[in-house]
């Protein structure tokens, strides 16, 4: 098939980054800004709960653009005392995702200490909701319970983490890889506002 003007892929236009005029302030000691144009809503807020996991999810659910704040209480004492570094941030916050069951591909794109003692990261990951099988030449396949191939989910993930009273809080955003050019600038802008 020859590409014509009608069939040629169109360049992806990034979503506009509206003013980030709304602030979510958690009683757990972190805050972030998001668009105040009425399209973004707080889906749930579990501030005050305990244990590792999601605290709040905010986003424009019609466009499937969301950010989530996660709590990690299982922070080693040495990290609680010294604060986040590039190495400790990676080990506590990123490495568990890289080694999670079902991860088929992981590519660290950025890992650095940001302003205000925050740890910032970005990676791409491809996950399998079934069983991962290694075939000839090391090629990985994702299989369902009956041995049939199922699609994987390649995603781009960005995050910014801070320590608050010995607990790590991370604001993360992700999207399917094919949507990153469209939603990445908006997600980066929101995640960059995460602070204690």
C-alpha cells in the first residue's frame, strides 16, 4: 500500500498544558498542582490510611490522563536518616517495578536527584498480565493460561519522590508508549510540581 495524504500518519500534537491552578494538599505532608480548568478531578483520596500503595488519584479521565501519589513505608532506616539519593531512590522506588513478576522489558531513561531533595525517574516498561515464557534466542512471549499469546502493555512512567517523616511519597504518571508524545508534556508539568 502506498501512503497518500489521506493514509499517511499525522504528526501527534501534544495536549496543551493549561495553567496548573489547583493544588492537592495531603495531610500526610505532600502537595502537587494540576489543571484547574474543570476537566481534572480527584478520583479518590485515601490520605490517612496506612501501608504501601496509592494515596490519591487525580486526572482527566475522559482523556485517560492521570497521576497517582503512592506511599512507600518500607524505607530502610539508613535512607530515612540520610535522605533520598540517586542510588537509594532507585533501589527503593524503581527497582521493585523492574523486578516485578510479569515485567518483560525495562529501560531506565532517567534517574537523578532533583530540587528540594526529591528523587526523579523515568522509564519504559512492558508488562505481561499472563505468564512470561522465554523462547528461542531469548525472545520473551506473554501467554494466557491455555498457552495462547496475549498482548503486552508497553508504558512510559515518570515520577518524583520525596521523603516525609521517613515515608517515601511518589507522584507518578504513566501512559501507553504510543500516547507519550501527546500526553507527556502535560504529565511532566504536573509531576514536576510534587513537593513536601
